[in-house]
C-alpha cells in the first residue's frame, strides 16, 4: 500500500514576500483581498523590508511613533507595491546604469606595442612612462603603448535588460543570522527552509524523535549553482581582477549546496540527501525524489526545495545573448514608446500574450512532505498532497534549448492520474493548470499547444491556465516551487491569479479548449480539486505534477484511516495550528529568526556506537537499523 505524500508545511521567499501562510500568494491578488487580509499581507512585507518595528506591543512607524496596524498598512502600502514583484532592477542587486566590464586593447602597434582609446575618467591616476597620450577630442584620448601592457581598464555600460523579479527591497536574509560570507542563494535557503519548517507548527526534533535517522530525506538544489562573488562567480573572475580566491568560493558554488546547508546547519540530518538538476524543472525533479521516497515507504519525512539567485549581470547577459530575455529596446518596440516607465517594467513578463522574452527572478521555496500515517500521528496540518511527479525527455533534438515532445507525455500522464483518482468530472470541471508560462514567443505557442491538446484529449472544454511568472519572473530551477506554493493559496482565498500583465492573448496561442483569465479568477476555496504544475526546461527537461487540494486530501485520508482517526487528527491539529500561528505573528512583528546551528552537535566516527544490527548516534532518539533486506533473494 503506497503512502500518500502529504504537504504539512511550506515556506520561502520570492519577489512577493514570505511564502508561508499564503502571504506571497496574497501579494499577487492584493486588490481582491478583504481589508483584514490586505493589512496582514502589507504588514508581513513591511517586516521583511524594514519598514516597521514592533516594541512593547505596538507597531512603530519610521519616525518611531506608535501607530495602529491599519494606519501603518495604509501609510506603507504604496511603498510596498513599488518595491515588490517584477520591477526595474535596483541597487540591492546591481546598478543597471553602470555594469562593469574590462575594455580590451583594440589594436597592436607595428613595434609590438598597443594602441587603444580611453575616456578621461578611465585614465589611471599615474600615467606610465611608456604611454603616449593624445587628446583627439574633448574627453577622448588616443593611447600608444610600447612594449608589454599589464593594465586592466575598467569601464561601465548601461544594462540592456533592466527588469527582474527581485526579493522585496530592503530584505537582507544574511542579516538575520551569522551568514559568514555565504552566497546570496544560500542565505535565501536558510530563510526559506526555516520558514517552511516553522510553518508546520511542529518542532522538527519532535518529528525526528518518532523516526529512525535514515527515514528522513532532504532534496534541494538549483539549476545553475551560486554564481555571485561568494560562489562560482567570484571563483572564476577573481584571478582576472587581481583578487584573492577564497577557500569558500569553490565548495559553496555547487548546485546541490542548498540541501547540504539544510543538513549541516538546520536539521543535523544524516538521512538521504541530494539535489537533482533539470534546468527550469529542477524543483519538480526534487519533488519527484521526495514523492517517490514517501510512496515507497523508504522515508517518512522529506524536505523538498530549491533556491536560485540569478539576478546578477553575468547571468542576465548570458540569457540575453541567447535571445531569451525581454530587453528594454524590445519592450519599447512592443509598446511603441520611447522610454520605459516603472509601470512598463512591471509588465515586462506577459505569458501567452504579445511578448519578447522572459524576465529573470530570484526565489527560495520549500515544502515539507510527510507520509499520511505519520501526518495523522503527529497532528499535522494538511495543505494538500502530491501523488506523483512525471518526468520525460524530448527525444532527438536539433537545438538543445528548443522545446520538444516530452511535455505532452508528462502533462498527459498527470491528467490521467487525476481522472483515475478523482473521476472524469473532477478533472474536467475542478482542475486548473499552473503553466510554465515564460513569456517568450516560442513558449506561448509550444506550451499552449501542449495544454490545449491534453485538454482536447480529455474532453476539457475551458481549462483555466494561470502563470505566476507574470508577477514573480522566472526563478530558473525554483520556478516550480513558486508555482506550487502560490497555488496552495487558491484553496485559502478561492482566487486563481490571472494574467493581468498580458493585456490580450496573442493570436498564435492555442486556446480552443483553454481559458486564459486576464483578471483574477474567482473559483471559491472548494472550487478546484487539483492543480497541475507544468515545467519545461532547456535541454529537454519536462515535468508535470498534480497537487490535490486540502479538502480532497482530507477525504482520501478519511477513506483510508476512518472517521475516528480523522476526529483525533482534528483535535491534535489545534495544538499544531496554534504553534504555527505563533510563528506567523512573530514574523509579522519582525521578530522571527531563521534556524542556523553552526558547530552544533558535530559527531565523529569515534562517537558512534556500532553493532552488528544498528548504529547509535548520540543526540538522536533512535538508531540506524542495519538489518537491510535482500531485494534479490530469488537470485541469492
């Protein structure tokens, strides 16, 4: 009997804010919220962005004056709106007006020297004796150098791509713990994983005490590693800049490092670990590992996640060179304008509309999965369930970055599973798709054809399609995590985020059996039984995952475990929910801190007690069982 992987906690950080308790999701639909929900969402963001303080039971404004929650929310609302979601890149990331690069010498003199031109601001303070400097026009100098040239000439230029989905302005995860020069991505990991764990309302130690250490797993990674100066970025460029390579840049750059950090500094886990890589489908690849582990019974608890921080000049330039990003000049042409305003930057990502490329984003998202029997035992909250994740490649390809046929298989299987589990009517009337929706001209055609053909095959007449990249941008390997955690909010507020940045669906989009809502779509908190997450990645990495609603999940648990067990679960959940709510309130006040345990309970081989049947680890409630069954007993 397969265990059902139940979502018992989720959290993270992205351009919309903190994912836990649906705060980030509510930022997407801010205008459709009740006054109370809007105030709570704004306060959550104000705490992250450093716009509020809380002392002695009172909120304080920037002047240090006591103020009511409603008044504070009103005062900072526009500032929050302006400094979240997709927007023009600000100096929290880098200066788009002065992107540094090194200008090479552009000619060799006949005598073996060099000839090049420099602006006045580029001249070194001390002109070498071997230089012959001639001002050819005001502010522009012609340089002749005899012999060897060993000087680097830094220059700057305006970034051709100036929009991105950035974390809320002012949020600095490294200031919440002893970050010790960690890459931004790993700082985000510490915050995001902690948020997911705290949101469960269960102390992880209490959960771990019910299990053997190897019944726990962590699967987390990103698609391209840590590429800022503290990771692989600094490792590769520091020597050329004359800077010293540090001992941390190499190890902290690896793409599986989010899982490693969680094991070493948050959980102290000795269970299974790993990080799958699948371009834009990376999060769903890791989710598949967790789902498979729980369904098979090998693990009881799995923390699944991803964390990507690609809003840096080098990564943006790489995608721009591929022709994948929405450049400013193309956005201006698309809208027929001479200059882009802040409002235009906010609309840079337009899934399934007339678009010109994707908008890069950053995000760290995590979900805590638990086997259904343990979830009942622990009194866990039920946010949904993931019965399966389907992954297929594209087959033979001409271009490695072009889409192919694998996504038809993954989405078709996901739809088939929903129909087989919940029935034809549920699939046709009470499911929706969270599309990859990158906002490229190629994706709008190819992905819409995939979804439309699957809808046609299963008799779905108007399949609702959402795409949260319209608000958040494309966080690369973590994009599936953005899709998952925001989709969970639909069952809290009953609203599917619409494609409000798109304006109109492009003429070449396939939509005979689809519904692309251009405004937020009211469906009710029980209006949808499932969401089908879809990811299409470079290289032929495709993944689709059905996610069941909390109400559907609860009913499935009732059928398996009975009414008595569900009644007992409800009583236990009261304690769990109270603890989770306490964390949420602490976060709203700006008082919560992530988990980070440096040099805590570090063990060596001499500390272990090893016998023929088990290994006991000091500090862990249960031993590791060495009675490993022979799966090939028919052969041995």
